[in-house]
């Protein structure tokens, strides 16, 4: 049975996207919406996506800041390494030692980074008209939304594919269980990556998605089947 | 930042540790990284079909890929860090292989345009992706021989040490050319030198050696008051302080001399070095072994001398001496051991009642002996041999020879090809009829078993007997196409592997073996090819390289094929020696069995090239001699 139209994630997204677009104040966020919404009624093998990984100062969007965003486009089933981009955000407060240990972004490195509004202005065009792919995408969605509201006064609306959720939906597992990217990649025999920066993790996440799609039984999936519910 | 893409550290790190990308400079490696697209293929998926257009170079990041020529014939299995797709890019034609993921694969794929740019700009990159495997193989051999082993620090090898670095520091003994012959001889005796450089105002004018005194003075009863200048060799070959030990060794070998005056940059005499100085520098003391064999008064003494052969060979190998020189050296030792043991036995048993020759077969006859060779020999008994009267003498002689050889490290022949076997003690007619039988009524097994008999040379005694035997046999073989077709077919039946897949050896039938038998699966087929051509043209040479050369000169073998096979042969022999040197260093018994995991990437790739070349030449041999019948 076909899903009810209001249960289709695409419909929900389109409504939210149109609403946000109509309310966005002029500036980079309005430009992001003006570029148009991504094509969702297509096969995965034809789709244009972008893998995103945010390095943040903590896990609480209300309190913590984005330090770095890594993006790698995924077009027609191919990850474009040459189009990988890194956007560094200048931290609002001094970095916590714990987060420095995780992503290796020191105060010095962060000092070369862009102010939050400039960083978002650089990042948003990379995401425009694309479906976003992330592992545990909730984090990326909430941090980007929080940052856009703070800087531009409007929400960030984008269709997401979450590789962690996809794993549980397609291949089983406890709902809500958090499985780290590296652990999941190992299950697919994907190589171990040493670096933990935004770009490296975005690529790692994209490769995981390719593996998941290749291992899904049945006919090649449509993009809609991948979207985060 | 801005429009510049971000480095992906893990991708770069992988490229930095994977040839040929590792050897690119940073800028070009970045060009590769920026061109990469990552794709994933599940096990069982066809990546490219034979006949399809291909516009990418694929580098396996993880997983494995099988290539089937035309979609049907297995041609290779590739694993992590291997590349495929480049032959079609280079030819700018469709893919010839079907590439299928045989494990889940993550591929880094590079656009053809980027591949071509890199090939244009980077010579090493272009060489790496050469689709002409024989050119690659020849280059590998040239690198090993010309510049020393590839995989190591050449500067650390003794063979590349400069002459200056190992001179004793003792001032050179030299004389004035105005000295009389008698005075010069007295000076040489006093200083205990066999070579006397003669200098005027510090400039080297000539040299006089012991041999000159013998030949130009004593033998002709020259007046000892004659100025030594009259008998010196003027303008002798010299060597510079900055030349290498290898250069000195080659110079001495080429010119059959044992001493070289060393001069500095200004041309002034510094020292005289001897062959043993050079070889001593190689740590081998390799020249001592033949002398000790000559001097040994018993089989036990001889065994003590030959016991050092493995060390001498290892030292030569690790010094970077190429394999064909090492096999010649080892074969010379083997030959001397046979001769000396025979002399010792004759001292004990008395002189032979009739003339005879000691003949050797197989690798010793080909001058291709390595370490751990068996003995393969026989007697050709001459005029007047009478079985009833003389058999016991030759049986006893053979027994002593064979036991002595066994004690000296040459194992008894498992196939009983030894003079101790009455079947291997025959008069000329007896040998001729034995060979005649093999040639006239060949059967596959007999052809296999008899092959090594066709590599023969005399070691001692009446060499003419062996020469006559060989000439007769080769003339008979040359004229018998059926026999030649059996030889060719036997050779072509060897299962030469396809290559390697991870730590396995890959065969045509997709079987994966654990070890490579370097001798049986790679070296022997080349020896067989050379032998077939030698028989077909009655070529007298016994050495494989000489046979290939002669076959090419006689028009039996395409010169390029001869050159390729020679390069393959030298490469394989070199791999064998390096492998055996490793076995010795680890205290393992010597063998020709090579687990693929012990091979370097360089060796694997060039072995694969050698295999391919050998398979092609075996096919050619079969079609040339056996009408393509199998």
C-alpha cells in the first residue's frame, strides 16, 4: 500500500521548506531557499546529495558551537573527493579541552576561522538544492538550524539521510541505538580512517551510505526511501 | 579556503603509501586526489564489461576484483592498492577484460583525462603503467644490474663502495723504469708484491708482473741487466679512487687481470689493488674456495672448503652481484669440486685403464648451479673399454666421486643420474644408442626424464668424447621433428601461474596455491625453451642465456623474444638467490619454494610480468614445434 501522502517525508519537507523560504530575511539563508528545493522524486543513482559532518564543541545545540563543517558531494552514486570543502567556524568561547582531544581543533587553528555569519554564508551554498547525508543526522540538523536562527533569524530546513537510522531501518537493530560511524563501517569491511576531521568523516559517512545502498535487497532504492523519517 | 577543495587526509595518506602515486611530487599527488571519485561495488557486481568503453583508472581501496579476458578467461585477481582499467585508457579503446567485484569493493576512480596528463608529465608514472610487460621486465633487470638492487640503500652495499674507502693506507711500492730487470725482480721479492708499478716523476708509466718476469725474462733467458722499461706493460689499465669495487671487479673479469694500479685525480699512483682485495671487500673471500679445493688432500678437506660456498654466494648476492655471475661462480666451484675429487680418487685407485671423460648434466652443465644442487653426472668410456675387465675400476671411481660430492654438499641425485649407476657409465656407442632411443621413439614421460641429459659438458678426462657425443646427439635431434615436438609439448605443459592474489599464487583455472615453486614453475620453462631451440638448431652452447642468444642469431627465435626471455631468466634467478640468502640468514633449509607473502611488491609485479611472458613463449614454442597440438 502506498504511504498516505501526509506520511511521505517528502511532503512534510516540502511544506516546511516553502514556509521557511517565505519567511527568511534577505541574506545567505534567503539565498539558500531561493536556489530551490532539491529533486526528491528520483532514484538514488541519479540524485545529488552532499555528505556533511560537523565538528562541534559539544553535543548540545543550544549551548555548543560549530567549529568546522566538512562537505563532500555525492552525485549519481559517486563521491567527489575533489569537491570536498572545509569551513572553519570561529568559536564563540574558548574551546573545552575535551572537545580539542576529539577533533584536534585547537584555539590557534580556530583563530584562522571565519566568523559564524561568514562561515554560514560560505557553507549554505554548498548545501543548496541538495539532500544532506550525515551519520546521526539529528546533530547536524539541529546545529545548523540553531546557527541559522541565531545568525539569520530563520530556521534551516533540508532533507536529510541519516546513515545510522538507515542501518536500523534497513538491516535491523535496536531503534534509537547509537552506533558509531567507524563501527558500522567495519561491519561493511570499509577501511579504517585515522583522521577525524569534518571532511574525512563526511567522506567516511558517504562511503557507508554507498555500502548500505549496495547491500539493500530488492530493486535499486529511490531517494525517498533513504530520507530520514 | 574559498574555491580550493579541502585535502582529505585519509585519501592522501593512502596515495602516499601506494605506488605509483607515492612517487609523485606533492602537487601531482594533489591532482590525483582532486580527481578521485569514490565508488562502491558489492560482491558479484560487474564493474566494467569487456568491450565497454572505459574512461577511468580504478584503484582498489578495499576489496578484490577479478579480471576476465573477453569475459571468459581469467587474467588476474587484484586486491587492495592494485589498479585496473589502464590498458584501455592507454590504447584509447574498449576494455578487454570484464572486471567483477569478487569482494565488496571501495574504488578510487580517476578520470582518463587526469591519467593522461600525469602520464605525460611524470616519467615514473608512465613507466609504472607501461602495458608492455617485457619492457617493464627489462627495466627491472637493468635497475638491478646497473644501479644495484632496487629495494635497498645502494650506498650501503659493498659492491658500490669506492676503491678509496677500502685501501689499506700502506704506501704503494713502485720502482723506477730505469731499474734493471734484475733489480726490479729483487725489489718485488723484498716487498713481496707480484705487481710493480713503474713511475717517473710520480707519473705511472707502466707495470711489471710476476707473469712478465716469467714470460718475458726467464722463458727467453733475457739479460737481467736489461732496463725493466723494455719488458713493462706501458700505459696500463688503471682505476680511480672514486670508482667502485664493482667497476674494479668487472674490469678485472673482463680483462683477465688480477691487479689494478689505483690513481688519484691528479693521475698519481696511490696503490695497487688485487682481485682478492676487491672480493675480500665483498666479504666473500670467494677466491679462496677454488684455491682450497685445488689444494685439498682428501674429500673431507674439500668438503670443508665447499661448506663455505653458501656464505660466499650470500655475500656476493647481498653485495649486489647479478645472478648470472653468481651462478657462474657457483658452477665453477662445482666443477672444481668434481675434478679434484676425481683426481683424489685416481690417486687412490691408480690411473684409469682406458681413457674416459667425466660428463656433467643439468644446471652444472649450463653453468646455472645455485645452492643446494644435486649431482648429475656420468662417465663416457673411451676406446678399449671392456666391461668385464674395467667395470670394477670405474664403479669404484664413481663411488668415491659420488660420496665425495655428497659430503661436499651436492646431494645424491634422486633420479640416479650418477656415474655410480651402471646405466650412466657407457662407452660412446652406448651413450649414443641411449640418446638415439629417446630421440627416435619419444614418449612424453621419457622426454621429461631425459631433458637434462641434453645439457651436457665435459668436466675432466677426454673432453673430445663428450664433444663427439653431443655433436652426434644434437645432429640427430635437429633432424627429428617428432622428437622436437615432444620436447616442446613437454615444456609447454608446465603450469606457469597467472600471478598473485594477496598471499596466494593464482593459476589459470582460478585455483589459488600457497607457494610458488620458482624453479619448476618459472625458471625451468625458460631453460626448456632455450633447450628446444638449441636442439632444433644444433647449437653447441649449454647455458640458457647463451642458447637464447645463439637461437636468435640463428633465426630460430625472434630477437625480441630472446631478449625478453633472457631478462625474465635473470630476474627469476636473482629472485631465487635473494630468497635463498634470506632462508640462509634465518637458518632455514634452502628451497625454491616461495610463499607469496614474502615477496616485495616490486618482485610480485615483475614476476607476474615474467609469468605472462613465459606463458606466451611456451605457446609460441608449442605452435612452432608441435603444430599447436596439445
